[in-house]
């Protein structure tokens, strides 16, 4: 029997602990906001150190989904789920179905889909016990793996960032560092390589890194050293929190734009990037392609292809406006983007200049 316990959600709308001893399921579902619609956000499976780490991740990721869905003008709120465990070791059909059972019992307040450690086949397994799941491999509105669309959105973000910073979005001969060669990072490398970019890449999985280095004619970099490689663009496509003060200190790129959620440990790093003259593309805009793809399935859009294209274009327009405003206000785009989404959410905000603090000077 799958047990659902409500935990204190703090400033979020809801937080659930989900467990099932028979199949070893321990998961957390966080609902940050349903202000714009049912909460939607992927399911991540990771070997968290403890329950507290998993809860923190679910809470931060679900908040990011609220902003991401608002930025893309989707009729969806922000939610996220995490399962504690290593996908290669602990994932089983029983565990996925038990998780689906919990999602079903939330009665549509939360829609799940793929995130790290999950595949369309896993979503199909989850769909055996809930109808509130997207990113399915088959079916009338099935959207499949969101990563290729996420990668396209990141590429758009890179180009818009380059245009703003250098006046030119041509990638021929540009050096791009890609951190994380999973579903999104791999697709992004392929797109960048096709456009003539020179790649430097890193991944904690050495086999994957070696394979990518050979395929994309890329330079393989050791671990965190990736942020020290001289390049035009850095694309964080692994985990969150990688844009630390230490990493920023050594960075020499002009643009940072990638797929990873919650790239900034805090607002402070947005200021540091700005002060170092590095254009940071807010992650919740750069990586919105995936949820746009998923939203077409949740919203049962008939002509999904054109709808997704229009939404991607609109997201690019939003990003362009955010970067223009940030440049005018001599402020990190992070603060301007926050202002934009909080306005969409109907939340009263301080002036950007107040939030931006020292970087307006
Ligand atoms: P994935 O699980 O397929 O790939 C992640 C890759 O990063 C793996 O190859 C892993 O070995 C590597 N990695 C982990 N820690 C690392 C580190 N410290 N340094 C270098 N590499 C490391 O995940 P996926 O789907 O590609 O997602 C990547 C990021 O983008 C995640 O933060 C995810 O939340 C975010 N994202 C993904 C979307 C999607 O459509 N899949 C949509 C929006 C955001």
C-alpha cells in the first residue's frame, strides 16, 4: 500500500511524502503554486544523501517550475517530484506504478513527466496507475522525450544571448563548453556541432564523455574544470547549483545559457556574473522548451507541432525583451526575469533596481 503523508510545505502550497515499503518507494511531491493551473513538472530520480536533501530539491525545483511555466505563458502551475534512489539500481515497474498511484490520488493537482533519471518508457509504466502523466511514448497526444525540444530552446537562448552581447549569433567557430551530456546536453552538442561550434565537454560518466568527445570532435575536460575553459558560451546541462562564486571567478565566457534547473545557488551569484560582465540567461527561460512540449500533451493540443513552435518563438521573444530590459537597467537578467514572471503570477514586486542591489550601480 502506498502511503501519502502531508508535510509542512512552508511557503509552498503542498508537500507530500510518498512511501511504499513493498517496492522500496520513497518520494516527495512538492506543489509550489497552482495559481496559473494544475502544477506540472518532471519526476527526478537521484541517490539523495538523505530525506532532507530530497525535500530541498523538490521544493526548489517546484518553485522553479512555477516561474518556468509562467515565463512560457502556459496554463500550468509549478510542481515537481523526486524519488530517492539510483535509477540504474532501484528503479522497478512496481516502484513506478506505486508512484503513479500517489499522483492519481492527488486528483490532478500535480502532473508528472520526465526529468533526470526518467524516460518515456517509465512514464508509460506510471500511466498504468495515473492519468496525470505526460511525456508518454505513445497515444493520441503523446509528446515523448522532451529533451530534444529543451535542447532547441537552449540553443535559441545561446544565440539570443550572443546577439545581445556580441551583435552576432553565428556559432561558426565559437567555443562552447557543455557540462553534462545526458538527454539534453547530448542533443545540444549535436545542434551546436552542426552549426560549426567547437565544443569542450564534461560529464561525471567518463564513458559517456569519451563517446561524446569522439562523436562531436570535442575536447574532454575533467570535472568542474569545465568552467575554467576559455570559451564564448558556457552551457550548464547537468545538475543545479553549479554557478558558484568560485566557478564564476574563473569563468571567461561572455554568455551562460543551459538546461540545468536552479543553476544559481542564490541571487548573489546573479550579481557576481553581472559584475564580471557575463550575460546570464535565466535558466527557467533557457530550458522552457521541454515543458512546452509536455504542456501540449497535458492540454491535449490537436496541432501540437505548430503550437510548440509558436510557444518556442514566443519564449525567444520574452527572452529578448528580458535581456533588453536588463541591459537598459544595467542589471542581471535574472532579476528582470523574476519581475516578469511574478507580475504574470499577480504578485506584487519591488522595483527591479531594489532586487538587483549593487549590480545597478
Ligand atoms: P540526464 O540525467 O539525462 O543527464 C544528466 C547528465 O549530467 C548525466 O550524463 C550525468 O552523468 C551528468 N552529470 C551529473 N552531475 C554532473 C556533474 N557534476 N558534472 C558533469 N556532469 C554531470 O538529465 P537531462 O534530462 O539531460 O537534464 C539535464 C538538466 O536539465 C537537469 O538539471 C534537468 O533538470 C534539466 N532539464 C531537463 C529537461 C529535459 O527535457 N530533460 C527540461 C528542463 C530542464
